[in-house]
């Protein structure tokens, strides 16, 4: 059972570089999410997608863009990385319902120097 | 500011003691969930509470959803070192797929 797969697991970027974080789920879930987690903190929502073809901003969307490529895949792009974007990024998915469990990937540890 | 505030932010207690973690908001949620996160891993669901006033028990863990659906608590009885971790509450507003997480409580149980 693959569940939610994120790539890459680790990445170091220089300030101003761009990159795309990939996320794919094989559970036929409707909703997908991108969060960032700073050391010792909770998760902050960057963007989410309630269904294929729709995306919405979360709490901290500035500096990021997303694409819901199809039902399985939801990518997060940093167009011009900044040191403030150093964080661990988690992708999650769940069935479209307010009460269902969210399943998470293993995370991407991003460092911007 | 985050929609869901947890307290305390850090808690370190001796094995065998009891503890309570709180999750508070000014908004009304359709449900609240509690997750636990281990280092290097994503959060894993512990429980979902749906009805105002609902109490759910999971072995030594007791979860309660406030009557007004704005808050929740997690009570651990006779804490064990295996309970160590980051505890996160999460919720979605009615009719919205946006899943918001709380600020987190880092729990350390000392043997």
C-alpha cells in the first residue's frame, strides 16, 4: 500500500531558485492538501484542492503555487525560493467529507540557503 | 494567527501522571480530530469527535468535544514513555474541505 507518496524527501535550494514538490495518492481521495511545518510547530495549510480542477488558498499561500494535475496528483511549486521557506512540507489526502481521516506523506525537508 | 490554539505548547511529566491537552477556537467546527506525530513522520489520526459533548475513549486516552463545538480536550491517564510525541488537533468548518491544524502540543513522558 503506497498511500501518499512525496518526492523528493530532501532538497537544498539557493535563494531565488525554483522547484516543484510532487505528491501522489493511490486511495482515490478527492481532497488533497499541502502543509508546512516549522521546527516544534503545528502544521500550517498552504493550499488545498477539494476536487480535481479546483484549488484554494490556505493560511500561508504567499510564495507558492499549486497544480491539481488529476485526481491522483497535487504539486507545490516555489517560483523563487527564500530562506523563510525553509521547512518540512507535508502532502495529505482524504475522502471528500468533513469527518474523514487525512493520510500524510513522509514529508519533504527543504532548506533554502 | 491560527484558527485552532492548543495549550500547553510543551509538557514534560513523569511516567504514571495524568495530563490534559486543550484545543480551543472561536469558530464552530463540524468535527475535530486528534493526530499524533512521531519525529520524521507525518501525523496519524487518533480519533474524530463529531457530536457536541461527545466523549470517546481510546485505552488510556479520553477525548471530549465541547458542547458548543468550539473546543476539544485530550486527557491521558497514567502516562507512559510511549505516549511521547507531538499531538495535533485539526478541524474543518461546516461545508468546507479546508482542514486546519492546531499549534501543537509536544509531550514528553519521563521514565
